[in-house]
C-alpha cells in the first residue's frame, strides 16, 4: 500500500526520529510513505476565522497533490494532522465560500475536499489493523505500563477530527495492547500541555505539563507516549518523573527495528 | 451604539461563525479551560460581553493571547457555542491592525532554547502575528 506523506517542518528538524521511526515501521507493515513534492509548512495552527484564506493554502496544495495521486494524505505530527484535516473539512463544507476562494488562488484545480486525511495512528488501526501488527511484533513490551497522551490536537474539534471518542479515546491504548504493553488510564490524557504558550509564558506550560505527568505517575505509568513534538517539548522540559517518548519509538522497539 | 463599534461587533461575530445568543451561561467553557488561571476575562465572559456589545475591554486584554486553541470549550459546550472561535475573532481584530503584532522576529532569540521545536515558533506566529 502507498500513501501520500506530509512530514511537516518539525519532523525534518527537531523531531527527525519521529519521521524515521514512522517510515521504518510502515515499511515493515507493508506501507510506503511517499513524501509529497514541494510541501510547505502547515502553519502549526488552523485559524478558525471564516475570512482566513491565505494561511490555509499550503494545506490545500498538499491535499490537491494527494488527491491527484488518488492516495490518502498521511501525517504523523498531531499539529499537521489537525490543520490539514480541518482545512479539508472546510473545503468540503464551504464550497461557495472557502473552497471557491482557495481554488481561485490555486487555479486551475477544482478541489472540494475529496482527499482522505489520515493520521499515522489511523493508518495502523484502520488500514493495517492491530491484529496484523500483533503478528509482526518480535519484542513484545512485556507489560510495560504506558500512559497514552493525546493532548488536544489529535481529538478536537471532535466533529471534524473524528478519530476517536474525544473524551475517552482508545486508539493509542489499543495499539499499546497489540504491542504487548499495558495501558494505564488517567484523567489528563486529553488535556492541553500548553502548546505554543511555551514561547512567551513558560510557567503556564509548566503548570499544565506537570498536571499531566503527575496524573500519569499516580496511575503507575512507566512511560508517556505522544505523537506531537510540542507536547514532547513541554512535557520533557517541565517534568522529570516519567520519561516521555514518541509512540513510534515503542512501535519500532516492538517490531524489532530499534534496541 | 456608535456605528463603528456596531460594525466591529458584527465583524467579530460574522468572522467567527458563532451565535453567542445560544449560550445558556452554564460556565462549562470556563470550568474546563486550561488557561483559566492566566486569563483576566474567561471564555464565558467573552461570549457574554460580545453578546451585550461590551467588547472594548476584550480588545485591550492580554487574555486574547492566553487562549491555547485547545478546543476544550468548543467540544464540551452543551449548546455548541464554540467560545474559542470568538476569542480568535477578537484577537484577529486586534492584530490585523497595522503595528499590532503581538510577536515579532526580533523577540525570538530571547524566547527560545536549544530544544524548542519549530512547531512552537510557527504556531505562535500564526496565532500572534499578521
């Protein structure tokens, strides 16, 4: 299976390991990630205002390319996924306003949100299947207690993102189980880490990150997993007790790619 | 109400796509907001003050830069009011004015460290700057 792949700015720089692990694991599972040509940064945040057009065009361009190839557009970074999926749904739901104006800017295409946008976790669950992943596991996690951290971007707004139940998601927990680990259940798994506030109010990000880590620790977690480089930064910078890794690192270990 | 203020309120509401009059004032948005402690005006106050036309204090408040756009208020509102979209719309009214960018490239060297991901920078610029 081949899918179009939008890595995003951070997976080419500070989060190279997330990119490399995602590609390597996909190959083992029979999926090739074809990086789309000349992609541009998604901007990190979807602007909800209906009169914002230019800030969404890089996502529209990426969607058009995937659509031309007839492939789903896959992202690993939570922020890229959020921005691109929200943009795609806006293209579909506002053909006369947003989609019309975006197409005018990117002529001669006439794109109205036909592409399928999937996150890497959805690829694993829906296209590969957790049963198949279970068969490919060579080094099971042997009861490792994993706190799955979703944050905000993967799940909300839930009507648009539609990945899982936004208040009680299990897509990562089910993956951990398939890999032989033991997910721990804790209340803060879908609360915000502070995100970009880290830049101008580190204390605010610290308070939010510590609540998440302390809650995971209280439930007995050995490790916290995330899909988002900014969650990773905030949690690593402000907490010490529970290590934080990308979910792809656990996957790569279980599939025998990484020591 | 003077004409320019009326137009501004209309702009804020239209751009957000939100109907603040749907609010039943249960306060769940503010109760669930992770940035509540850092805000002078809280999500339910944004909704109420826009509904009643009292928007000058919001335009001047630092609260518009404290919203994390985590959409907790949007998802958990029992009436589908979507307060985060109103906060974003107010912020856009401010930063779209010439010279009103909340973040400039000159400020960056002092704010970053070795480990900070590019994602933090692009997102902050998208949110704070035009």
